[in-house]
C-alpha cells in the first residue's frame, strides 16, 4: 500500500519545508524506493499563474502545462523526476471542484460543509497523485505555517489520512526553527515546543522534527526537543543552515533520517546510493575559478523570481568546474542610464522571461550591449523576444520595431500574439503551456549544444516571433535554429556572427538538473569561459606592452 509522508512547518514561514521534502525524496529514491511529491498551497488563488513574482516567486511549469509553486522545481531537481499538475493544488482549486460538484447535484441535496466535503476533496487529490505516479511513497508538503487559519482544512485532512490509510502508512515531519539569543548564546526550543503543541491540538503528533538552525545544535538541545515534544531522540534531526542547497540530502542522511523513515514506515532497508550526489556536492564546494553572469530582469530584488534560472547556471558552472557569481541587474535601472558598469564586467548575460512593459527597454539595451560587444547571451522566452526587437531596431533599422504586447500600433510587430490567443479574454492558465517539440537545425549553436535532432521543452507564453519578418531577419544574419515540427513556430533564434547569442521561446531552466545541466545553459557557460579567458588575456597582453612614461625613474 502507498505510504504517505506529510511535511508541515512551524515557528516561521520560509523555514525550508520545500527543500526538506525534496531532500527526503532524494534519500528515499537513493534506496530504490519510487517516490512522488506534492505541494498543497492554502491560498485561494486557483494557481500562482496570475500572481506577482514579488508575492509568490517563480511560477514553475510542469510537463503537462500546470502553473505551479516554485517548490516543484526543488522536487524535480532533487529527485530527478518530471511532475504533473497533480503535484500541486490550492484552496481555490479545492473549492472550485466542490462547488462544481454541488452545482451538478453530485451531493444529492446535502449541506456542503468543511468536513467532510472539503477534506474529502483534499484527501482524494493526495491519494490520486500516488495512484497516477504508482509511487511507493507520496511526500506531501502543506504550505504555510501551523497556526495559520487558512491551513486548517489541510491539516485536518492529513490528520484523517492516518485513519483512512493506516497508521503504519502515514508519517508526519514537522520543520521548525530554533532562534538564537545572542545575549545568552543559546538556541531556544520553546517556539518549537509551542508549534508542536499547536499541531497536537489539531490531532497530529509528529514523528520527525527537523530543527533548522543557524548555529550547531547540541545533543542536549536534541534531547530537550525529544522530551518536550514526545518524539524519539533519533526522530529529532538538526539541520544547520548551509550555503549549499544540495548538501541538505546528505546532511539528513548522515543524521540518520533515511533509516528512521524506513523503520517507521516499514519500508525495505537497502543501502542508499548517494555517491553521484555526494560527488556533485564535493565539486560544488571545491574552490574553483569564478565566472560572472548577469541576470537582467525586472524582479531582481527577489531572487526567488528567477530561482530555476539561478540553479541552472550553478549546474552548468559545476559541470565546467567554475563558480558562477550572479550579477543581479534591474533592467529598469539600465533604462535610466544606471548600473551599466555592472554589465561591463560580466562574462555572460541571461535575460529571463516575464510579462508587461516595465523594464523592457532596459532588457533591449542589455541585448544590444551583448550583441555589439560579443558578450555571450542567452535569452529565455521574453529574453528571445527582446533580442529580436533589438536586432530589428539596430541592425535592420526599424526604429519602431516592437512586440504588440507593448505597442499595438507598431508598423514592425516582430513579436505578435499567437493566433490561438487572439480571442482569449481570461488570463489564468490560457497561455501556451507545457511540453512542446522543437526540431533543431544541424550545424547551429543550438544544434551543437543539444547534439540531437528533436527535443521537448516547456513553454509559458502568449506571444511569438512574427513569421512575416523571417526573411529579412535571415538575410541579415539571424538563424532560426529551432522550429516547431510543422515549421510554423520559431522556437530558437541565434545570431550567426556572434560567439554565442541565442534566444529560445521556451524555458530550459525548468529541465536542468544538478548532475545534468541543460544543454543551452551549459553552452552559455562554455562560451562565457572562452570570453572570460580572451578578455583577461587581452588585459594581460596590453599590460605587458604598456610603454614606460618618459621621465620616470624605474631603477629604484
């Protein structure tokens, strides 16, 4: 029978439940156990697709086109699986489904209540994700913090699951935070005790407490948490903050969590194979030369808005034995003539996806800088579109060239609304979403990066390159190196006389993995390394040949 691990959070928000859930998935998979993961979000929005990244961070897109929570990115990267829309649901989706059933008369005139109707819908979705994936273990993370009123229906549902599927098939992991009092030099367990008491008041007794801390956790603190929270001492897992996200599965495994989970859930005991993961973390932590890559966007004040882009760069950096230092550049500053010196010192530029006019001209200028100065450039979705707009303006001479998203009256709409989007009026879930095939042109930079003829990539957009302008672009040196199988949609564009200036209409960052960097990010980093070496060689060469000023005495 399917086993269920439920992850909750306490004391503070953003305590690391998502990474903890992903890490648990990794250590169970290392034992040959088939797992899947699910994020349960308590907000009433149907999905995060229409929410501001400042509110929610990145919108992660699954292969079947669901717009989901960014934690699904952690799940996929850590466990190396492709999740579906079943792996994320919200309060909005639950209420939508229950109300639709009531309108159809499915409840035969019953009064619709939180219990059992809402909780039954929640449980059905948790059970369904396990059935669809045929997983041995479902790891479900409940968003928010224990004590939040909006989380109560979900906590009640996972409490009921213990009876529905059996106590031997359910396990509760509670992730808390241990604050440090500088004046006394102590880690305090009282907030964790209160959080567990709140959870127990709902009817849930955690089996595991993952105690996050910014400082080392002593055995005395572990014993105190175990005693006051009624948890076995081996079920209290200290998790000290690490600058290396991918070290967390190793920390949990070395603390004994994997064996404890197998004991508690009666799972087969197999020796875990984390050798590749440990090797990756060793390479990640090893001293390496540094490569500076700029991410030019409009949400750079919140790095979580581009979390998959950041991680994809890190994956490619490790694969090429370089540390990636990210220069976060707000495109709105570039429009005002500010912060340009930050671009002058980078080895590569990434312009990620986005919507809306704010900061667009700064992104276009960043693309111009990359093209004119031969700086390696990777444009993602909107990043490809601004690359094409810039080329149209400054190479083809069409000063008004634009996207109809930003200028409906332009005479050169090089980016235009997709035909199947023309009649849509609703914003949520109506874009081109999910996996689509892309046929690559041999001998191009994209073709060489992938080394295959056809790939599947994830999309999230409404606008595309306007086919009416293909011919003049190609005549001026743009190569459309990736097309849809019918040849009607431009998926990848690149500039032929540039070391590496590639834009793709999709989001390759969603498919990058720690030990399998995405080919386009890998190619960008390799181009950036070549640019870095060439630039520094030029500096050294010019220094060696610098003339000695007349009249100076250099004899000492």
